[in-house]
């Protein structure tokens, strides 16, 4: 008979060598209780504004988490049975989805998804059993019972998790009313800030490009029937976001090309895109020009520009048609940062107000491209591993790939990039343990002094992202 008891080991992710592990323990202690600064994520701000109890364990752990449902789907589970693209599941359907997770739990062994969920089960909900078909109902009931309590509402968990800053991802035409309401609410002491995400307004090949640019113009009160109007509308909306607390803009296209067009060519191609008559190669050229415009605007308004390109979105046409976009069918492709960024870095790379953070899922470029760029351009920083590579081995590979070129100070700080609210502390704790792991190895090999490692460990969780994302010294909202 198997043993259902389980508690995450206190030394998880620390080095196996006892001497190095002892150093890592001390370095981790300097980090573990620091607040959480999350400058890039996908939590809906209305979750905190409404502060309604979470519905059930499935809607908390499974439905919104691509990491969880994509692997079950690969094993033959229908996404509809997990609540993806559906109205909220009733109790019977929710419990059935939970049983599906339990039935496939063994398939998550060794994955970060299981690591994070086991952290959440133990640290957030106090559970000490392994999920299995035999324990599924008891664990579901225990979580559901706690979710009904006031201390498990979103705001209470926000405070309990020690979150100081939480960035959301927002459409350029959003009025940001939930952010304004949170900022005005004296009972909420955290800081939730928007992020400007203009991707779809920069993709001229989209069939709805005219409608999108019309909506952009309406939000900015600018005529966007021309390229010049589009540029001005973007300027206006970026400033609107900045005035409502945003510190960054976020960009993800198939490639990070930034080659500029002649002005008249840009105007002509924009008109073609608005009419729905633009050729595929011209659409790519215009998109790259529009992304370069965003960099120039960033040099004006000071929003930190983050790039995470090279993902083939919505890879399955059938799944896109059935469930819609952003359900986990996104597959990484190779990226070329050196050539694609040369135009923009020659344009604004040395501008005093410009800052660019480079993320990648293509690990081959970390030591060859990202670190060398961040190691010479004052405006460029190496983004932390994210999405498919925000996992223990990949994070250690990242540190080893970039630290010999740029150390720690030219990196972004950890990015949790999550929609799964309760996974935020699990992900940040993972990153802190792995930084302690890496630094301890450098100390044990006498490559750095213990004092230097301790100083780095103390600054990485909060100070580093605060400086890179220009969050200044204030990480709780200022009251009027």
C-alpha cells in the first residue's frame, strides 16, 4: 500500500553536496521572506477589486493554468472537461476535472507544474497528502472548505503572499477602471499596475486591423485613418497608461524585427493594411516599423520595453476554432536578436530614457546574443527565464549562461508570468532557491566571496526588478 503522506522538503532545489547546500541555506534565508515584486503577469485586476471567493479548486488550479491543462490534453483529455473556453463548471463537472488531474498526476513528476502545485497544497492550504484518485475527493473538499473562508479571498492572500507590486497585462484601449478603483480603495494596501500590450494593433496582416485601429483612435480621440494618426494615438495611450501607474510595455511578435521604412512607404503600407489589401511581406515590414515606433515612444515616455518574441501562436487551427486563442497551443521558434535589434539599438539604444528587457524561450541565444547585448548596451537587460523555461534546470542554465558575461546586475529579476494566482509565491520561492543554489556553487568553488554572494542574494528578489522596471523606492501605492 502506498504512503499518501507528503510534505515538500525544506532543502528542495538546493545543491545535493552537503557543503554547498549549507552555504545555499544561508543565502536562501536572506531571500525567502522578502516581499514579492511581480513586474510581468496576467492576473485579472478585477480579481482583487471584486475580492470574491474563488469558486472551487478546479477554477483555481486547472482551468486558467496552461502549464497544467496542456499536458493533460497531450495525454488525451478534452480541454472542455477542464473548463477551458467554457462557462464556470458546476460542482460535479469541477470535481470531475479535479479527478482527471489526480488520474494524470504521475505524468507531472519532474515538471515545474507539479513542483508549484505541491508547494501550493502544502504552504497555502496546509495539505500533507499526495494527490491521487484515492485522495482526490478529500483534497478537493479541504481546499473548497478553505476557499470559503475570508482569509482565502484574493486580497487576504495577496497580503499573505507578501506581494508589494503586481503588474497586469492590458489592452491599449482599456480605460483601466479596475486599476483606478483599486488605487482609490483605502482598504487595499497593495500596488497593482497596468502594462501596455499593443501587439494586435501592430499586426497589419490581421483581418480586423481596420477595426482595431479605429478602436485605438476612439480611445485616444485621434483620427487613426492614417499612419501619422496611428503613431499619435499610440503616444496618447502610452501616456494614459503611464499616468495610471504603468511602468512598462510588453511586446510579442513572431520575430523582434525593428527595421524602419521610409516615412512615405510606412504611410502607403498603413493605408493598404487599413483597406485589407496589404501583401504578406509588406505586412511584416510594416509590423517591424511599428515595433520600432514603440521603441522611439519608449525613449520619450520612459516605459520599459519588454520583448518576448518567437512563439508560433495558436498552433492548432482546430483548437483555436473550438476554444479560442491563448489556451496553451503556443510553440517556441528560433529567434535572432542580434540582427533584428541592430536597427532599433542604433536608433535609440543609447538614448538616456530608453530601456529594453529581452526575454526568450530559445535558450541557444542566452550566452550568444542576449548576454553580450546586455553586457554592452546601457539600455539592455537580460530577462529571466519565462514560459516554457521558467523551470529549475532552465533557470540554472540561464544563470550559468549569462553570469559569466553580465553577472547578476544586468538581469531583470524573476518574472512569474502567470494567470494562476496562487502559484505566484511558489514560483518566486523557486527562483530564490535556485539563485541561492547558483551563488552557493560560486562560493564553494572560491569564485566569489561569501560576502559578495550574500549581498547579491539580499538584493535580487526586490531591489533588482525595482531598479530595472523603474519602480523607484516605493512599492506600495501612494495615497493622494
